[in-house]
């Protein structure tokens, strides 16, 4: 199984490397077409495998060296429940739909048989393409079909491909990783580090994004790529200082004005300094008791110098004696009382 996964990853990365090697002046779809042109028999073909004279949806898998390419009805092609991407930009869907309407689907997706629904498939990679095909009025999607994948393989492959395209946002990662933890696919954050190759600090800061209020997350979902992990983490720190409304406003500024992580850090530090100047005073309380232990009242003092005496004396003589002592201490004249 490890060799199978290694070959699958290697094939997909080789296809991506070929696509990225094209001139930077080409747009995304032109690069994809150039990569496909160089690999007419599929980007997932194993290195060193013999290329058959023809390769179509009717071909069968042979000896595990290359994969079946099938046209799958969209109605029978279901989203990966552990897909690394969770947020889709409608503008990108329409952009790709227009390209597909003009040029057709140039890059196959990757799918696996759905174990719970015979004749149905789970899409591992190509969710934007699937949505674009539907928007373009297409009824089928061309996919390579892979079998014998575990639940974590479904996540690993989608994460790998999105990361290689630089399409993966911090918020996408946070949502997907939280699901892996909640569903017991991984036991702890360290397992996510091993799964993705990311540091413990990055994983922890990414998951912290989900502690932001829903109103802030809604702003981030509008364009998740605009807020990276460094900026997002600064938002989580700012929220603890400034509250929900101000954090939502700052998130909107990041989206609209393109604030950098350093600019957001400066805003957060300014808020932190302002709060430090308004630290709540600590008070201390002393209980006053009779010689027999009966509680008479309290004296409270604050760091600012404020002192409050609160006692109840039933004995009139004792009460008057206390008042006289206080008046003498502060130089008060009876006529002023």
C-alpha cells in the first residue's frame, strides 16, 4: 500500500511539475493544457510504464501500472468528505466554467469507488472542476479512478494537490483538521504534523482560527486566501483584546485594504498597550471582629489608594467613639458633618 501511494503521489507531482515549468506569462488554464499535451496518456501514468497505443475510458487497469480513465456522471460523483478544501469562490467557478465551455475539460480529476454506493464514486481531486462542469451544463466528468484508499489517503491526496497548486488557505486547513480530530481520523495535533509535514506551531495556530467568532469567520470565507496563517493568528490575539465587533471590522480591513501581517500585528500591539493602561485594580479586604470573634465589618483598600470602611456597631458609645477618632484623624470639625 505504501508503494502504491508513493507511485500515485509521484505521478501526480510529476504532472504538476510539468505544468509549472511552462512560461509564467501563460495563465492557469494554458499551463494545464500544455501539461496535458506533454502527457496525452494521463498525468498519473507511472514512471517507466509502457504507454499503450490508445487510452480511453474503456481501457482497463493493467497490473497496477496505470489507471482507468472514466467519464463519470456528475450525479454519481460525490464530494470527498475529507477534502482538504472547504471554501469555493463562486467567481473562480464561473471563470473555469467559461474555459470548459470553450475548451472542454483538459485536466482529469481523481476519484475512487464509493464503498457504500455501488456504481458511485468519491471525488478526491477536482472539486472546482466538478462545480465548473455543472455550471457549464456538462453532465459528466473525466476522472482517473484509484482503488484501495484509506480515509486518510482521501485527505492526504487532496491536501497534497492543493498545496502543490498553492490553492490551500489557512481556514480550509483549520476546518479540515478540526474534522479529522473530531471524527477520530487522527488522535492529536502531532498526527496532523506527520500527515502534512507542517510544524506543531503552524498546526496549532491554524486550528486557533476556529476560535474566532462566526461573524469574523464569515468575513474570512468571502476570500480565505487573503488571510494567511500569520495574519489569521494575529486576528485571534486581537480578538482576545478587542472583542468580536472590532475584530470583524479589522478582518474587513484586511480583506479590503490588503493589510499585511506586520500591519495587523502593529494594530494588535497598540490595542494590547491600551488595555495594559486600563488594568483593573486589585482590592484587598480585611475583616473586623470583636474579641469574641463576632464580625463587625470590613476595611477594603485598592492599589489606587482608595480605602472603604464598612462597620456596624450596635453599641452607641462605641460608634460615637469611632466617629470621634476618625474626625480627629482627618481634622474634621463637627460643624461640617
